[in-house]
């Protein structure tokens, strides 16, 4: 009989526990936080279970659950654990002021995210279009003979290359004024090339090599240009009708002369221009 009485008493305690307390796992599901978080909040004294079973298991009472709900609300608002503790336990805490400060921080984050979203939109557009300028803006910056469809053709040719990705990243960061500076540096280089050709500068000479290096520096506004890639660019300037018309419009024969000084410079650096490839 004594054994039976002991068993009944134990059962009664277990039943009471079930009615007056929730386990960590049950609270985790009910409140929507991880068991690990509940253990941490218990360890730091932010939200401790008030009861334990005879076996030592934590049990959360209704009052504990109410506090946990408040912790979760303030946590979702972005308050740190120490700030939450102050709001819940410090009678002198100015709760509205703490929430206003948190609201201001949220507004700052929203603005940063808005700017990030706008930047991502520009980056996406730059990868898809290349130059983020209207046809009118392009004509004003690059001249009336500029073909605004050139970038669309360039994307078809080079859209899957690292160079196009580099170009898109630079393009996304530029507005009309930045592109104006690029256009001016290109125009200055074109004039220097024409003047050098008029002056009879010989391919392979130090002066010609300096112009070739200057071309690589200016071209880096779009993407880094290796010497082998520069040879390929020189060929294209001469062979492509659009590029040839542009350079020969500055000086008759300039496209061919430019290709020759690039080839000579490549040879001076141990590169055979006849076998140079885009790398």
C-alpha cells in the first residue's frame, strides 16, 4: 500500500507540472525561438523558467511565457539584450525614448537598404546595357558620330567575359560627369595620336611606345587591358568600319598607324602581334 501511495503522489506532481509549466521544447514551438536562444536567455538572466521538475527539467509558467513574449517583441524591434533587460526590469527606464531611438536606427537601416537596392538596380542595368546614359547624353559626350547601339553590340560579343563584368561595374558607378571626364581623356589621346602621326613618329620609337602606354591607361576606364588584348584592339580599330571611320576621320590613315605602333610596342615587349590573342 505504501508503494501504491508513493506512486500516486508522484503521478500527482507530474500532472501538476504539466498543467502549470511548459518545457523548453514546448516554449520554443509556442514562442517561435530556438531552444538554444531560450537556454542563452536563461543563462544571462533575461528570461528564466520559474519552475523545475523533480528531475531538474526547466518549466516555464504563464508569467514566464508572458515575459518571453515581451522579450521576443522587443528583440524583433532590434533592441539588444541589455536594452530589453532595462525596458523590462528598470523602473526608471524611459521606454518610449528607447523605442524612439530604435525607430531612428530602423529608419537609418531602411535608408541604407534603399540606397543598396538602387545600387543593385544600377548594377543589373549596367550588366544588361553597359552604358547607363540616354542616346542624347551619349551624343553630347562622345560626339554626333557616336553610335548609341555600339554598347548593345559589345554586350552581344563580350557579355559573358570577365572584361564585360569589369566594365559593367565601372559603368554602374558613373554618371554623366564621370563619363565626360572619360570622353575628354579619350579625345585628348586621339589628338595626341594624330599629332604624333603628323610629326612622323615612328612605330617602335620611345615616343610611340609612350602613346601606346597612354592608350592602355585611358582604356582602363573601361577595363584593364593587357598588351595582347591591346593588339587585338588595334586590329579591330583598323578592320571595323565604324572604328576605322572614327580614327580616319580624325586623320586619314590614323587607324592603320595606331595598329602599327601597338604591334611595334608588343614586339618590344616580346609579344608576336601575329599570334596575339584576347588574354
